[in-house]
C-alpha cells in the first residue's frame, strides 16, 4: 500500500516523460496495429463511392494549423479517393488559414495519386476519365476564405460566383470549367453532390447543418477528437452521412483507400500512449483508495 | 535553404514550448510572446486586410484601385457603403464620448444573428434531436436494439429531470431519476475526456513526427 501512497506524490514530470516516451518509442521502433474502419468512416467512403464520376463535392477547411495533425491526414486521404473516382473537389474555408492548409493537402494528395496511378490503372480500380494530374479550375479549385460563417454558407446556397468572383489565386471563377452547369444557371450549393466540412470549432459543419433547409445536400464531417461526442448526435439523427473523427478516423479512411499516411503511422504511438495514460489513471485511483483507507484506520 | 531554416526555427520554438513541462523559463516565455505577436500581425495584415476588407469591401467599392483583372473595370457596388459605415462605427469604441454610437452596429449584428439562429436552431437541431429520441422501447426479435432504445429514452428523460431545479432532487421517482441523470452525464463527460486525451495525443504525435522526421530525419 505504501508504494501507492508514494505514487500519489509522484512528480508530474515523470508522467510527462512516460507519455513522451510512449509516443517516441513506437515511432522509432515501428510496428503496425490492425485498423478496422467503423460505420461513421465507412459512411463517407461509401457515399463518395456512390457518386457519379465528374460530380462536384464542396469541402470546407474550417480549421487552423493547431488542428492540422488531426484533420490533415483525413483530408489528404479523401482528396486521393476523389481524384481516383474523378470527383471534383471545390474547396472553401470558413477559417482564415484553411486556405494554406487546403493547398498543402491537395498538393500532397496529387503527389500520392500520381505515384499510385499506374498501379491502380493496371488493377482497373480507376474510373473512366480519371486523370494522372488533376488540373486547377477543371478538376479542383480552392476558393479561399470568406468571413461570415453561417451567413456566408447561406449565400452559397443561391450563388457561388457572388461571394467568390475569384479563386484564392485571383483567377475569375465565372469561366472555370468546374463551375459549368447543364442548364446554364449560375453555380450554387444545389449543384454539389456532397458537402464535407473539416471542423475544429465554430463555423464548421454546424454552419452547413444550419442551412440544410436551403441546400438540402447530404453532409459529412471531419472533426477533431474533442468534437466527436458532439457530432455523433448528428450521425444519429441522419443529418451526417459519415464522420472522420480525429487521427483514428483518418487512419481508418487511409486503410479504406489503401494509403499508408500519417494517420496509420500515428496509430501505434496513439495506442501505446492511451495505454500508459490508462495505467496512470488506474494507479492514481489505487493511490486515492489507499490514502482513504489509511485515513479511516487512523480515525479508528 | 529557406525550408531548412524554417524547419530549424520550428524545431527551436517547439522545444521552447516543451521546456515549460519541466518548469517556467525564459525560452518558453519567448516562444509565447513570439506567438502572440506573430498571430496579431498575421491576423491584422493578412487576414483582416488582405482576405476580408480588401476583397469584400474595398475591391467592390473602389474596383479601379483595389481589384485586379476583369474585376478592376467593374462598376462600384455602392450598397456596400452601408456595411462599410457600420464597420467604421465600431472604431468609435476607442472614443469615450462617442463609444455609444458603436451600439448601432452591435445591435444590427445581434438582430441578424439572433433571427437566423432561432429559426435554424429549432429546425435543424431541436426538432431532429427530439424526433430521433422518440423510439419504440421494445423491438420484437431484437433484444440489443430494445436495450439500446431503452438506454436512449431513459437517459434522455433522466438528464432532463436532473436539470429541473425548481424541485428538490428527492423522493423515490424524482430523486432516483435525477441520480440516473447524473450517471448518464458522468458517462458522457468520461467520453468527452477520453476524446480530449485522444486529440491531445494526436497533436503530440504531430509535433514529435515533425521533430523526428522533418528535423532530425530519425524516422
């Protein structure tokens, strides 16, 4: 029992060191743990699989560099999946720095797509019309950041060209092939097949859910781990077709698209670190019980 | 070369932040102050001016001066003078005598936000959540679904009972339901705590990945 009492007064820096080692060691001495995609992640994957090639999907990058380690790998995996299915991502941002992160993710996804194109082509896993090098303005576009959150999204429900007369590089959006509509109408949210928001806080997927009555489009979310309990309620109500929750969600999506990225690489340190934290929680509780017993004995 | 320098600076700042785990020190305070200063500068110049004010107001009011390409020859949109003035009024908060004028802008923003939020919250959040909480308690031939539905319905009702404060949480029905409500809330807090730990470890993995891969090339 005394050992538990000593543990209660353990210097917190030993805990930090143990957690740091539990992350570093699995990264250095690599090993893989099995990953089983859950229903929420499969929901997005199956939805993208079911879309017609050439469909346009609106992706909103509503996070900043602080959430990039969690949301970036999932975003890259989805881009790779879309390029393989010839689905055209239209990227907007409700958060200012989402711009730069979106560009970085698309560049990495294009690189992965290019490197695996031949292999997938030989295996007949690419859809007709899939390009080795997707072009800006034709196969994808990054529109950039616009302030306003929920009001901005409401605007997009009627017209994209008003809020976004130019893309993030200053190219006029009016003549872009990606925004062409069959009936010649101005492009709006009604023309996208799916909305995905990578959300780290406010003005994320909830801005799109709030406007569901105007756009009536299926929605999905990529979210930080902290937000998983909050957004699970939208999965339950059927307002979201799927969700990629944090780094584990990204790892699950990477396994579905057969890509070994940062998500899958992060699962062994994540699991070991969780194990270490669980051990500390159990030890902390045992120390608490031991202290209580000692106090009762003293009183008796 | 630029990339190499930026990686070394990033690694140094990361180590400065980590040093706080040992104890407070000048390196950590330097990193903290640097972050605050750079963020303020970045948001003021890049975000608020170049990404918000310039494309959304100045380029549309004075296209010849602020817009580029075809947009430079477009006709000015004079309707934007109204939100422009409302925005300028907010700056009067710096004056003690005229600070009250900024309340017009605040009132406008609050009115629009409240109007939008009340409608959307009811239609998109409240009603779907209530609708999905109405479930058959017994599903014939599916014991697990029945159990799941009972947990959902009883949990929802018990939590609502717990937040009903106008009566004391006592008695066989009311007291016990409030107790169940606390248990359900505790389980949900546990789930939130677990998710938060998962998120923080993911961020730590991101930082160590940067240090070990991009900086030290160990992995």
